C-alpha cells in the first residue's frame, strides 16, 4: 500500500535525484528501503554480539546443542 505525501527537498538534493532517476518516488522509496534494511541488519548484528557475550544465553544454547543431536545416529 502506498500513501501520497508532500515533502520538501533542498534544490541540490532534488537535482541529484533528477539526475539519477526518471521516477522520483521510486528512487526515494528505493533509497529509504535500503536504509531501513541497513539499520535492521545493524540492529541484528548488535543483538548477535550481545548474545555472544551473555553467559546465561550461552549456557542455554549449549543445552540445546546437545539436544539437537540427540538420537540422530540411532
């Protein structure tokens, strides 16, 4: 779903957009979606780093690591 919004761009930014894209909306949407993905990846990376330093989480994972392989050779 899309919403029509009105935004104000600096002249320099608008010139940049017009130079690179024939469709302003599409270009701006693509740029913002890429930025959203970059931020989400960074948040995920930070969460993984936090988990790797959490002794309680590591203990829990070691229990699951043992359970995952339980009975596979049977």
